[in-house]
C-alpha cells in the first residue's frame, strides 16, 4: 500500500502513530502542510518533524547520541510514544533518539533495594516500554485508575538506570546518587522545592471555594514557584478579608509570604486605577489563561 494511503487509513490509530518514528499522537505537533486526512488526493509532505533519528536499542546508544549531539550542536529530542501534549518529544529539524524498541520487561521475583528488606515481584522495564512505563509518563505525573489506592507510578520506582547529559551512565536509587533519585521521583522529601510548591498549589486550590463563596473576585498568576494573587471584594468587609487571608497564611507557615497588602478602597474607579491600570504587562511566556 502506498505510504499516503497507509497514513490515511491509520491517521487516528494511536498504536500505529506510536510506531512511526517521527509521528506524534496529535497531528498539530507534526504540522503537515497538507492534511491527507481531509484530502487523500493531496500530495504528502514530511511535516515539521525531526529530520533524522536513531532507533536506540541499547543504553550505549544514549551515551553515544548525547555526546554526538553535543559535539555537533544538534538539537536532541527523545521519544517513546509521542504522547506529550506539549510536544517535548519532537522538534522540527532535530535529531531524534527513538526508544520505541527498548521494550524489554523482566520480572525479578526477589529484589533487595538499598540493603533493605527484599521486595517481591519487581519489574525491570526498558526505556521504551510504552503506555505508562517509563520516560515521560514517570516524569509527567504517572497517575492511573489505581492512584488513590497505590499512589503515583513514580512512587513505585526503586531504581533508575540513567544516562546524564554529560553522557555518563549512573545507577540511581535512594542510596546511590540519591539527589538524582529525588529529582526523578518528582522531588519527594521535605527539602524539595517541588514538593513544597505542590503543597502550596494544593492548599491554595482548597482555599479557593472559600474565597468564591465569600464573594471575592480574583486575578492569579503562578510561575517560578510563586503564586501572585490580587483579590478584590466588592462591598466587602476589610476585617473579614484580613482574617480570611491570615487564616491561609497561618495554615501554611512553610511558605514565604513576600507581601501581603490589604486596602479599603472607597470607589470602584479608585480600585480600578489602583489594581488594574498601573501595569498589565504582556510579552512574556504564557501557557494557559482565561
Ligand atoms: C491518550 C493519552 C492518555 C494519557 N493518559 C495518561 C494517564 O492515564 N496518566 C498519566 O499520568 N498520563 C497520561 N497521559 C500523558 C502521558 O503520560 C504523557 O504525555 C507522558 O509524557 C508520555 O510519556 P512518553 O514518554 O510515552 O511520551 P513522549 O511523548 O515520547 O515523551 C514525553 C516526554 O518524556 C521525555 N522522555 C521520554 N523518555 C525519556 C527518557 N528515557 N529519557 C529522558 N526523557 C524522556 C520526552 O523527551 C518528552 O519530553 C496520556 C496521554 C495521552 C495522549
């Protein structure tokens, strides 16, 4: 069958897409200039995808490719499934490390982790085991239907076999290269900024209904481990307002509250001038907004 017809037939087949070296699960990240899904008679072109790929089947490929990409200043991208909805596994004119065929799975009936008690029935997964095995799944959330019972996928990891950006291969666990282990596990532990930021977001989201019920309107921005909030309560009571925010602050003593200012403003026009007109800048990175 001709390539265009094969593509047309399988356009919405996620398994087929994951088996194509340059494809993503969602075509907006491939940016083909003609969509054959709408017109089979149109001519096919390569989309905005990596121009060359290595079908990596051994960890040594990782090391060689990372060094090669650094030496020749190539843009390196890594892909298992192409599921990344922010397209971090593709880039036009890039050099692709494709892990699709590193799909070994080995059952280890008894495993000793960091000298602690044996763990039974551990699975060693190759870097390309897909649909919820390694790579982006672990680094990007790894939630599942069982998460409320068993936790996130990343919480189950005992050990990683890692190639770092300088091309070195490292075993990473709670007792070996433990800083890297904490980072790869999403930054568990008290010392981690990521964990603290996750707590801040969680507590803040829990706090939102209380503010909404109280009649507050808001402008919020999040980034760089900070939340900036501008809350306005039309016809509100400043004492109640202060008490509400103090409660949030008192319940979250781990966070650094850089500035907390409340003001009673006698008219809407004054509030508008104070809160909205001084600066409403644009021209920076913005991902999601209202
Ligand atoms: C239909 C669908 C359903 C989904 N369901 C869930 C779900 O139930 N739970 C959930 O948590 N997520 C879910 N996701 C999100 C998915 O887990 C993420 O998109 C995840 O990033 C996919 O990981 P991947 O490695 O397979 O994808 P890719 O797109 O291949 O890679 C994602 C990212 O990981 C990087 N990466 C992959 N492997 C490596 C590696 N070995 N070393 C370094 N970087 C690597 C890539 O460079 C890229 O940045 C779903 C996505 C889709 C499209």
